[in-house]
C-alpha cells in the first residue's frame, strides 16, 4: 500500500500533498484518482483510537516512510507527532498536521460511485493508463483491478478483482475521447 504515489505534488493545492487518515480510512488524491484503504490495514487499534475525530494529515513523503516500515509499528509520541518503529532501521519521528492548519480535505465521498450507480453500459471510455497503474500500486493490488462504470464521463470505481466489497478501493476519472 503506497497511497503516497497518488498524492498530488502540486504546491498550489497543498492539502492534496497529504494522506488524510481517519479512524476508518486513509485517503489520497491528486484530483484525477482517489485511493481509499481501511486504516486498520496499516495501524493497530491503540493507534487508531487516538486519531482525532477530523483525522490527521500525513505528508506524502512521511507516509512513504510509514508504509515502508515493514513489520514495524507506529505509535503516538505526543500530540501531532508519531513515532515509526522500523524492523531494521532507526525509529523516525513524523509530525502530522490537521485540516485547521493546512486546509479542508476534498470531499471525496461526494464523487465516489455507490454500489447502486456502478452499473452502466458504455460504448467507449478513455483512461490514463499511467494513473490506473499508480492507483493499482497505491492500493497494493498485484492481481489487477476490477473497474465498475457509472456512466459516460463519470468516475470509475476500482477494487480488487478478487473481492470488490472489502479492503482498499479507489476511483479514477475518465479522460475525454474525441
């Protein structure tokens, strides 16, 4: 799981340079794709219980360190600071941020297709293959992605080809075809 891969690198939208972590989900977006992974897939219950209601923001570079910790673990050091304990490396302190400091995280739920709207017949649709590949890597799926369509020029829901109702999921916006 490498959500940092789909975080924006655009300094004009600094909030999208962060992974938004709540008690339920970890979300990253660059405005073209959105990746969502259950928080419990990376953090233990003690860590999750201490996440504030509005969640925390972890910069993409810092999230990369957390995701690479292997069998290590992450713990709260103090308010706004987490300690990443690696298996083979020294522990690293990471400062988290909040929406009060950086800005409001995009309302990704508003554009996420629902189970009911993920059925549509299409003639043609365009997808940026590089973004699709990055979404697949970010979600940690090596076997491929199942894509469910909700209409022409609407967000495409992506999940595991094995089990589309649990685990990590995301969306990719289609590109226009002339």
